[in-house]
C-alpha cells in the first residue's frame, strides 16, 4: 500500500487496483466518440462503421509510421478477444509459416523461458487461446472475460509475435533434426528424421482428404503461393535451414504486415497505448513483403489425374476414387462485410 492506493505492476505499468475493477463493463463500458481523422496513441482512425442490427460498432485504425492496421469491434459482450494476424504466404514446401508458428510460442525477449505460451495456458482463465497457420495467414488469438487475464495475455502474445527469440535448439525441436534410431548405440545406429512439425505433417498427409486438397491446390493455383504447402511436405521440410526461418520472420512478422484485432467491452484505447509504446514506437516502416497477387487465370479447362494411396479402411482399394470439379474465381472487392455475407 502506497499513499492509500494498492497497486499491481504489469510490465512497465502500475495500475491502481481499485480502478481495475471499477471501470465500466458491458452496457456501462466507455463511450469513445471517435471520428475519422482522430489520433489515438499513434493510431489514426480511418473508418467508423456502426452495425445497429448487431448492436456493435467497428473502428478501423492505422499506425502511420509502421502501417500496422487495427480493427476493434465495440460491443457490450464481456467475452473479449484479441488477435494478431499477419500475411505469411510461402514460396516453397518447407513449411516455414507452420514451423515459425510453433517456434514463436517458444519464447521471446520478455519471456525467455521454454514454452511460455503453454505455461500461461495453464495459469490463465481464458476460454480460447491458440495459434493457427492457414493458406495465406498466421494468427495468434485468445478470448477471456477477465480484464486482468486479458492484459496478461496481451503482453505475452505481443512479445512472442514481435520479439520472438527463434532459438536454434527450438528450431531443431519444433522443425526437424537428425536422431539416432537407437541412442544407446550411436556407433552402429542409423540416423532418422524427427521433429514436431515434421511428424505432424507426416501424419496429416496420410489423410486422403488432406492429400487430395494439397494436390488440387497445386494444380488450381499453379504459379501462385497458394500452390505451395503452408504446412510443409516432409521431404521438403528437411531442407529448411534455421537462417531461412529467421529471414522469413523478419519479413512476415513486421508490423507493416500485421492486422491487430480486438473485440468486446474493454477500452481498446489501452490496447493501442500498450502496443504503440512497447512495440511500434521505434519501428521503421517496411514495404509489405506479401502483396496479394492475382492467381494466374486458366486459359482453358484443365483435367488432372493423380495416383494416391488408398485409405486404411477401404475394402477394395482398386475401386476407390475421388473427384473434384473446381472453378478458379477472381478476387471479390466488396467493402461491406454484410453485403459479402448476403452474397454467400
């Protein structure tokens, strides 16, 4: 107790304990009164869109110095969400986005311990917490109804993404490495490949559905990053070097390539302040490393036949077949999400 006020320290901030629980929540949450052009902790409001049918309001902001984007959905819902999403299109089948997603959660400058992500998972009261890699993006996200828990996770996720350690030994653990088949007899034992993502993709590609999708995309998106395996092909994963991973991180995990997102009733101006002061203040802007290029158009219909192993439960492998009829569509440029939903 100091000066009659009990304080709790979080990073470089000391927040009055009494205020942490007296701030309005739900229908009593803060009123922003923000308009286009306003600047909030280094972020400029570029768009304010009300959605009365959903009882929410969307704010889109941009950090002029780094070009980082921020979207906040203001609602009385007390289940708050925070996400950091970045474009991570691969240019090969080595699984760099996937391995990097694993490696980022292994430690950062402020959290230099092994697997702080999973340590916090056990201590947090979150109702969702994960990291995911997709065809064109990687995202780190969580949800919680507790304000203190939200701030703790925000500090963890932000540091993991923007100041990851990328330790070489973590790469050998999460990506791939050589091992002796029999560690007790290294003189005579054969070498084998091992690694979390290497083994994960070996298992994933034993699924006929996953293998079918990978090969379909390879032909449908020929000449585009979507034709590459974002998860990684085991025979290509073992060609990946730690230096390639670090270079991809430098390009993909830069704020210029990032969209930050929050949802809920907590004051998002505090999120902006935290991100700007700790991660954007001294960062120089970079040209976005992953522009979304158009997929090369097909000049004529394409027919492709592929051979693949049968599923384990197939009674007659010679009679098993899969078929897909796919169309390559152009990008849809629609500014209103509700219009896009109505079209779909």
